[in-house]
């Protein structure tokens, strides 16, 4: 029996990203508005004929349209349901796929509920400190929750925002912007188009943390003298997004239906940053150079006058329908292992809670600062990846001020290895040569990992006082190390 496809949420998102009404899309697809409304609300399944019309109209790949977001939801739901609070044996992927297929919106709400529980649990644990130092006006969700909500928004739209990406590329073309002189060109554009003067100012003291400060009354944009060239151009582009493309940003924020004003504000900043990256590295020229240089990040830095982190992040956004690049994941991790940025256009999933796998090369990068490390890795579902990692340092600009140090990771599935300069010398056909990694210890099903920090949820531990193994935990009913 053929599986019925209820993909209304994807159809609605694609339509909204293109700024189409239901009536306009219905006319394009040759459907009645009422039928399209039923499709978007999952009251009717997508037939093969309609599905082909949709993929042709939006220029999206059929397999990506059907599978990508389902895989993300399944992985995220699986991790959340592994929480001891929910008890019981872990649910299998096939069962979770059935849940996600039946109601993806319900799956998302379960994730939101679990995130709220996580924040509440953290607040309860620190209750003594909260009572000693009360925070008037504080709430149970905490300050971090809106960031998580926005992070998930970008995660589930494949980190590609069409209206802003296309607007940035149009601006690049119409203004004849130049990579080598981008900061000067953007400053001249701000003066010409928005009557904004740009001033580079010295550090105002230990309490002055501003990289960019815009004074609307005087029409002055002040940039810190501590910013290097790529960062200065990025901040200029960010201000252009706010002044010249605010309506697009507001429309996207309104359609996202965030749960708080804080989340909306955070998303506005994120969207302005997205526009800035797209303006510094315009889509088609950047995609062309990325392919020609086999995604050599350092060469792309030189071509576009961007930083290592900016290039890696931009590579993870090249998912324009009809002109897709290699689907990459991008991550930034601090020295404590906290994931401060994460995006993925692949099946690679990041831990939403807890630490990441210690076998991942992004951690090893801190031991070899400035060096690009390459890893051929295999996840528990046996999908293999080529990934690079390198540290980046953000200087504070003074001897007594601490610099910030992160590790940036970028990778894609090994099936794209021929498109990466970093795959040289790696035999991707030898799957056993790939280093086994996971999402994190709590949900990793491998039973033979010597680096495991704690056992997976739902496992039955075997304790033998007469026996000591190199593997930290033994199990009475061991599963397959690489089970999906």
C-alpha cells in the first residue's frame, strides 16, 4: 500500500517564503483554493501529480521536500524522549517516523514543551541562588529560551531565507559592490541612500562593549576601531539590512509566530545578520567560486574578504531552490563544549541538551589552534561525513582583556566528498575507516565506546566487581554498536 504524504506544513512554508497567497498558488498549480487549503492543513494527502507540480513550481528536489525535515524532527524528538523524566524503553526510529508523519506540528509542540521543562528544571536547581538574589520580573522560561526558539526556526527552514538572500544579491548587482573594497562601498552606500555617516571610534573604556552603535537622531553609525576588515564590512551590511530591508524582516518575523517579544527581537537580529552574510558573499558569485575552489574555505576568505567563520556559515546557507550548493552543517563550540551556533542542511544532528560527542574533531581543534583538522566520521545510523574543524579567535584589543576562542566545524555527507578539497587522500568507500561518533552519550546506542561519559537512556547496566573493561559501561543486553 502506498504511503500517504501529509506535507501541508512544508507546502505552507514554501508558499509563505515566496510571498504567495493561497489563491495565487492554487492558480499556479491548477487547483481550487479550498483544495489547497485542505492540503496545507493536512486534511488531504498530496497526490503524486500535485507533488510534482509543487516541486517544479518551487524548484525543490523531490527527496529533500519529502525527507529532510522529517529526519530532523525524528532526531530531535528521539533525543527529547530519551529524557529520564519520560521513562520507559527508548522509542525506535520507525515508530517516531510514524508520529512525525501523522502530526509534525504535534512533534514540534512536544519539543517546545520539553525545552520549557528543561529550563524549569534548571531554574529549580538554582532556586536557592534565586532566593538569595531575587530577580523581579523574572519568569520560568528564563532568558535562554527565546534564543532556542529562534535557533530552531532557522534550523527547520534549512538556514535559507529566500527573500533576504535574493534582496542582498540584487543590491550587490545594482550597486556594483566590490569584494576588495566592500567596507568603503557599503559606507558610501549608507551615506548616499540613507544619509548615514560612518565613524570608526576608539574603544570607550572597559565598560564600552559596542561593536556597532547607530544614532538615529544624528544619522551616525559608529563602529569600533577594534573590528577587523571582514567584521567592519559585516556590521555595515547589518545596518543596511535594518534600514533598507526592515519590511522584509518584519514580514518574516510575523509569519514565524514566535511565542514572545524577546524571540521576535532576537530573530530580527538573526535575520539582519543573515542579510549581512548574503551581502558580503552574494549567492551566485559565492556558489560559483565555492564550486570552482572545491569549497576551500581559506581561498574563499581571500576572494570575498571574509573571515573563516563567515565563510563556513555562508556555505551552510546555500540551499536556494534550483541552485542548491552542497548541503553542509555548521557549528561553533566554545572551550567548555557549549554549542553557541548550529545549523544543518544535512542529516547531521546536534545535541539540543547536554554535551556533544567527545570524539568529534571540533573539540580536538582547541589542542591545535589555527590548524584545519579533517575527520572522516560515521554516525550511529551509518551515515558517513567529511568534516573540518578549526579554532577562531576574537581579539579583545587590549593586553588585559581576554580574547574569545571558539572552534568552528563544517561538514557534509561523504557522498559529496569529490566536491571538497579536504577529502584528498580519504577512501570514503572504506566505511570501516570512518571514526564512529554520535550525537551525545545519552542517546548514542554504541556499546563499545571507550570515551563514553555515561550510559544511554534505557540501557541495563552490568556491574561485575571481578571484571574491569576498557569500556566504561557494560550492558546485560548489548545492542549493535552501529544500530540506527
